[in-house]
C-alpha cells in the first residue's frame, strides 16, 4: 500500500485496479475493511484455531485489533473438532432406507442427516430440508462434501457452533488481549432467490440483530418492523474474500465496526424465526 493510501477493496493481495490504493479518505467517511487471511495451514483435528488465526494475521501484517470481527468458515472449525465422517463407516437405519427410496439418495448419507438434524422439514428428489439442532433450516443438516479429502468423506457442522465461536474469541483474547467478535459461517440457499450466500450459524460477542423499530427515518416516519440480521450480513461480506472453491481463505477479519462487538449473552438462536414468518405455508 502506498504511503497515505488505503485499500478500498477487500483483498489487499489483489493486483486488480479496483483494489489498488486510493487517496486518504475524509476522516468523517465511514470505512469498513474485509481482510482475507490466506496463510492458515490445512486444519487437522486438534488444531488450535484461535492461535492459527492470530499467527496468520501477524504474518500477513494486519494483526488483531480491538473491535475486529473474525468470520470463520464452519468447515475449519469442524475439522479442528474432528467432525469428519466416512460413509463406509455408516450403517443406515430403516428410516434412512425409507428416505432413500423416496429421495433417490445414498441411505448412508441420509442416516447422517437423521442423526444431525432435529427434524426433517421436507424430503424429495430435489432436496432434503432439515431443521438443525440450533433451530436453523438448512439442506442436509449442513453436512457437506466440498473441500474435504476422500471420496466418501463428509464434514458435519460443529457440535456447538456458538460454543466454538466463544472458544475462538476467548483464545484470541488470551493471546492478544484484544476484544473481538467471532462469526462461524456456512453457505445456504434462500427462499425465492437464486444462488447461495453465507449465513451465521454460530456467534460470540456479537449482537446478531440490529433493531431499528421505534427509530425515525429521514422523513420522520417511525420504523415498525425493521430488524437487520447483521450477523448474516457480516458472514456474507466475508464470503467475498473467502470464496467457495480453491481460494484457501477460511478466515476473514472485518474491521471498522467495533460498535457491534459486545460481551456475553449472545446466541445465534436469536436469528431463528419463532412463530409466524413470511414464507410459512407458501412452499
């Protein structure tokens, strides 16, 4: 970065002109930076993720600052926990065999889904929609095949996504004395929208929803329903640098939003709809 400049883009390592340094902004201008950490090794069971993140941030010259929000792909958390299974080790139940006939899917994979899901919301040849243990609705209980070595290997969600996020935040605090928030993310489809985006499945030290109800807009109207899922927005912003294929960037640091970082009492379950929602009964 040139002296007196700052990066307006998301990847400081990019040579694309869109990511080159720009003149120093007006001090009153709001700036949020999303920094992808490329230096992490392939994560194995038992690895200390908090330490790996701190070491990678130091090697890449960005460090860890108070108020940083660390977004971590769930897959590296699951790998560190040893949440990897192989289909050849799975014996399908009668329910899995029945679902296999209904959906045309491998009964061993469906057995994993049944074990990991709280309930099956809908099963068809197109998809198996489930409610996860923390109440979120995801395909296949979040079980995934991508970026894992072995033809029959699959990665499960972390056993406790919020607990894993808290452990990473606590470890980073121990090593750096910096107060950070952590978001564990996974990619999912959305109702009536093409493509997938990153969502928060686990959080620590972050209020996941910003409530605008009762505030006034530019013209004095009182907002009545607006509640912004900032945890999901952060996860989606981080995906722009993390990617989904062979980018090798499982962690991103979001810098410039220290007011979102809080201590204690935060749960990803606040993102789960309780009661009526816009899509219930339409699918």
